[in-house]
C-alpha cells in the first residue's frame, strides 16, 4: 500500500505523487495545517506547575515542530520546504507543543490502562461503570413504597416543626425597643439674652 502524508482523523492524507505535484507554497500550507490539527500551544489545555516552572504534559509531549513535520513528510517533501513550514509554525515563538485532544498524538492515561486490561469494569479496585440495577418493582408497589417513606419522613420532621413554631417569637417590628424619653432642651443662654 502507498504511503500517505498529512492524514488526520478520517482524512487519509496525500500520496507521494500528489505531494510532489504541488508547489512549495501548497506543501507548506498542507504541513502547517496538518501540524495545527495535531498539536497546539501547551497554554491552551496543558496543566502548568508553578513550583517546577513548566507545563506538565499529561497527554503526551512536549513535541518539537521540526521533528514531527520531518517524521510525517520527509519521504515526500524536501528538507528546505519542511523548514519553511517549521518556521511558519514556530513564528509565534512556541517551540514545545502539546497534542490536541482530537489528534493522533493525544495519549489519555486512563485509556491506556483500560486498553491494556489493567482496569476491568467492576474488578474490585474500580466500581463498575454501569452499576448493577435492582429489578424494577411494579408501579403500584413502587407508589406504595414512596408514600410509606414520605409518611416516615413526615413523622420525623413534624415534631421538629412543632417545636420550632412553639419556641419561635414574632419577629421584632419597628419601634419594638421603645423610643428614648424626650430630652429637655437646656439652653445656656436665655432667649432674652440673644436679643
């Protein structure tokens, strides 16, 4: 089977003949598009550890643009053209890359343990993903059970409500603390003296 270059998801990529028939600018555009679909700046999704002063690449990486583009396209594109694509990808200053969640390089650690058979649904260490369900009782029995439980709950709550209402006092209203007595106005200077 012929090799294909730049495959992403369901897209199978381009054959070596198709790549060689393209202009250098078209090849660069395809490589940049492929890279951007596979990788992203780690600040987008990758956790950052302030204590260590760097990103924690939980899902793979860090990846180098030059290494990845050469690994994917070296059999179909010349080195100088690949370096043009690398320069365009790294133009914003990002030199270490993280995988995108939809890309082929994304490694989710829990998936690996499930695929390897280390984690089995409900194996004791992990609870089942789909819990065992009890048989569903007929509707009249289920309704009677719900009513019985509500009656039990009401029997527990009602004495508490009664006690609360008995101890509760009416909320204070405006003026409940009686206004202060009127003060005598003491005038140091009589009114006649002011005239």
